[in-house]
């Protein structure tokens, strides 16, 4: 087995431990709740800035999301990793919104 496999296994293990920590520890649950709260605020702002008929333009949605996240991240002083988690959650919410 090559180095790629072991790197992937190590990375996967670390991600798994991080997710377990977020889900099962009190501090992790608090952080997860905070990230979801941030994601809620960001997704509301994205929804405000994009007219209903522009949801099909994925590039525009991505640009607006990046702009909103940049502004919000600076205002709330979020670290890069926190911003990435919020963006992932907002993308899930947007995907669910598009299905409706």
C-alpha cells in the first residue's frame, strides 16, 4: 500500500475524530450550534441578495455567498476553518432551498 493510502487514512481518521468531538462533547456541541447559527445568518443574507429567478445561476450564487461570507467573517472575526464550516453548511441549506 502506498503513501497516498496512509495519508488518506490518517486524514480520514482525524476528520472522524473531529466530527465525533463536535457531536459528542459538550464544548463540541456548543461550537456546532454556534456554526449553525452563523450559517443561518449567512444564508438569510444570501437569500436576500439573490432574486428568486437567479437561483439557477450557480456561479452567481457562489459569488454572492463568498461576498456575504467575507463581510460576515470580518464582522464576526471568524477564523478560516470556521468560515469553511459555515460555507459548507450554507451550501447545504441553499441546495435544500433550491429543491423546494
